[in-house]
C-alpha cells in the first residue's frame, strides 16, 4: 500500500471538507425551497431545482476532486460562480427592497465559502504545476 502523499493533497482535503459543508447547506436549502414551493407555488419550482442540482454537483465533486481531474475542478468553478452570482442578485434585491444587507451568516456561507473553495482548488493546481516543473536533477539535490 502506497502511503506517500503529494503536497497538494492537504489542500484538496480541506477543499473536500468545505465542499461537504457547502453540500449540506445546499441540501437544507433544497428542502426549504421544496417546502416554500408547496406553500407558495408562484416560482414554479425553479429555486428547488437550482439548489437541488447545485447540491448534487457539489456533493459529487467533493467525492471526485483529485489533483489530476481538471473536469471536476471546472464543475466546481461553475457551481461556485453560480452561487456567487445568485448572492449578488439576492444582495441587490435585499438592499433595494429592505434597505439592509443580509445577515453575516448569509455572507459567510454564500460568499466566503465559495471563494475559499475556489482559492484552495487554484492553489492546489498551482502547487501541482510548480512541483511538476522541477527537473529531476533539482529534486535530488
């Protein structure tokens, strides 16, 4: 059994944990959207579908993210960007309608968490590329 770990594995482990936390939040949001779509059927289930798809993609990506899988990283980037765009729309609507910014928890879970995941994935990619750029002669000295 090979127990050697690459330097990027720790960054990807933290990214996986953050993706699991984000997936759990999205599952709770999906359940909430389902309940509200049953009570107020005006939105036609769109919030339920978007948060459900995002939850599935984030949870699958958290299980599949590896150093060599660029397609998984791209899926995570797209989902995180959709979350950030939705935050901007919700933030603008909240300020226009109520005149107040949403609570800090909303900003942490919908702004800081996606930025952290994106940053960790980009940093792990840079570390893998930098490690591969080292020549075999430099690695032995």
